[in-house]
C-alpha cells in the first residue's frame, strides 16, 4: 500500500513566563521551568536561563554545592565557566559547549566564571533519574562546541521556507543526525531530546519528530518562533517565553517570524518517568526518607 500519512502536529498548551531569581553566590537568572511544572514536564525538573553583560550579575558564580539523584545539563551560549567537583573532574565550559553531569549518589561541585567582563549567557537543565539509578556512580562529560553535531534542515519544509534551519543536536536525533549525548532508550529511559535551533531568516521552518508519549516544550531566546498546528494555525512564542506543547501529536512544526535578529530556540522533550518526585534544594529523590538520608550523607561528608 502506498498511502501516506500526514504527521499530527502538536499544539501549544500554554505559554510560561520565567521568574527572575538568583542562585549560587547571587548570580541573576530567570527560572523558566519551576517546581510547580515538574509533574507536567516530567522528567525535567528545572530550566534556568542566565544572560547578562554585567559582571555584577554573574561574577560570584556558583561556589561548592551538592547534588544527588538527577543530572545537570549546562549549555553555554557565550562566556567561560570552570567546573570542578569532588569526583576529580574539571573542565572549562565555553561558547557553544555543553557540560553533562550525572550527580547520582552525590557530588559537590562548583561552577565559577573565568571572565571579568563581557557577556555570560547560557542554560542549565535538570533532568531526573529513575529511582533505580538515583544512587549510581557520578559521571561527567565536557562536550566542546566543535563536537556537537549540526544539521541544516532541507529547504522545502513548511509553508513558507526561505532557508534551512540549523539544528545543533545536543541529545537525541534530528533529521538523521545523532546527538552528542545520544544513548539507547533501553539504557536511558528518559530518552531526552535537546536541540538548539537557529532560524536564519523570516519564514525559515522545520519539523521535528517527537514521540507522542514524550513531554515537550520550546524556549525562545532570540526573536519569535511560531508553533504551527495541523490546521495551519500559528501560535507565536515570543522571546524569553516557554511554550508547553500538548501531548497529542508526534511532530512539532516551527517557523520563525520577522525580527531584528535571527530567531533561536531550544526544543526539549523526554519520556516521563511517572515516579514520585521529592525535592529538597539540590537533592531530588522519590521519598522524604530518601531526602533525609541525602541530607545526612552530605552532612557526614559522604558526597566527597
């Protein structure tokens, strides 16, 4: 049978405005994915966006602090940040690079700027671990910008394409390109998709396959991006807004709008764990008793 099927396009469920806050030693940032959205966007726990050209906003950095039970994914757009942790890992995160850290049983680490002026911009995503892996051996990887695979989507996608979209594939896959952190779903149950999308001109568009069971969202950090549904309706997502996508549909269609600068956005999706979430600051477990144990282990120096 040669019949073809039209992909079901996801719609925008709602737009979210991030909350200005500070973390570490006073670093100013915007918390986009907040604790009240953790169940809806399971397995993702938090997304922070930091962006400033004022050293007073970022200069004090993030001195030593612990983590247990989840992973942190830090993506640097501009700037330099030095990572050190109690597992003996050290690395320099810089323009376009990614730091992927599995805290597992527990690590104490610091993230400190290695610049005294200029722009510091990037994101930190917290990705939950399943209960069976929360006490796994900590793991760390630095991925420099040149090692992040890129693919340009074909001209001809969407209703009014005027240029392909550059996709930086941090995790998962896009248009046949496997990401820097691609892992078999059987070994990595959250199966995360993490794409940085760069729309070069007005009307540039792309489609991306996303399993219907996965929770997904986009965060626009340059220009405006439209989410196009199966009826052709385009919902604009302006700069510094997150769009939570409905789970009905297995494809996301995005198109850029005219602006003073090329649009850029993150598209993030993952398979929910559907497990209890118990959080106390930098510890994320399944139960209150496990949280109490985490605090006791930290106080006893068992996290390095």
